[in-house]
């Protein structure tokens, strides 16, 4: 494991540990609805990442849907749910275990933090309107986190020498626009399965 991978793993581990709340487990025991939503989200994320897109001579494309997960479950549950999926994928060999820290930073911690930050700003600073929730809290962070995550991951691949500059720039980065414009139906499908979007909108509008 390289120095970059160790540093990323340490930073990701510190971020996950800092978000831990002792009351989280007791809250899940008392709220069966949230517990079922967490299990459903874990199963869906695992399935989606198992059906990842592989391109010849290019990094794999991961569909984590972290923005939808954060809006549905909240900051802490989204972080731990996505982390559990990422760790399980590394354990079974679907992703290189050495890349756990980098993948965690790029595809879990950064999207969760950015999505929740935008949600918090919209909740406290902007008028609480349904379209504000949909466009500012869902579509905007979804597009931003996807673009930033893939840009950061591409730079990490280059720094490690895993892929050439030509592959990253001409084969990996052009997928960003395609992914951004394909997020809307995926989000709707995800929220329909979890069944928690109306509740989150109600909290936002209240």
C-alpha cells in the first residue's frame, strides 16, 4: 500500500469515526422504520455497485447514489451505509482493498459532506419550497458530487500511476456529463423503493 493510499485510508477512517454517535444504535432499535430503510438502502447500494460499469482500459464507473442516500437517511446513516457497502466490496474482491481509503474519500465522504452541506444551507437560508428541495437539495448536489468525485478519483489514479493521462482525460472524464444527465430517473427509482422521500420533504417544508 502506497503512502497516498495509507493517507487516504487514515483520513477516511478519521472522518467515519468522527461521525459516530453512541445514540445511533439505540435510535435504530427504537425506530423500526429507519432500520428497515437502512437495510433497504444497503441492499440497493450493494446491487447497484455490483452492476457497475466497466470500460476497456478505463477505471470502473460506480453508481453510489450518495446524494439520494443522504437526503433519505440523513448524514450519519448515509455515511455508515455507504461505508459498509464499500468495505464489503473490498472484502469480496470487487474493488482493490488498497483503494479503500481513496474510494471512501472520493465516493462516500465527499458526496455525503457536500450533499448535507447544501441541504443545511438551503434549509436554514432559503425559502422552504418543494422545488427548492428537489433542485437545490437533490439535483444540484447530485451533479456536483458526481463531478467532483470522479475528477478527484481521476487525479488519484494518475498520481498512483494506475491509468495513463490519456485514459483518464479522454475515456474517464467524458463519462461525467453522461452520468449527470442520467441521475434523475435513478433518483426517482431509488426514492420509490426506500419510501422515505415524502417524509424528508415534509421535514424540509415544515
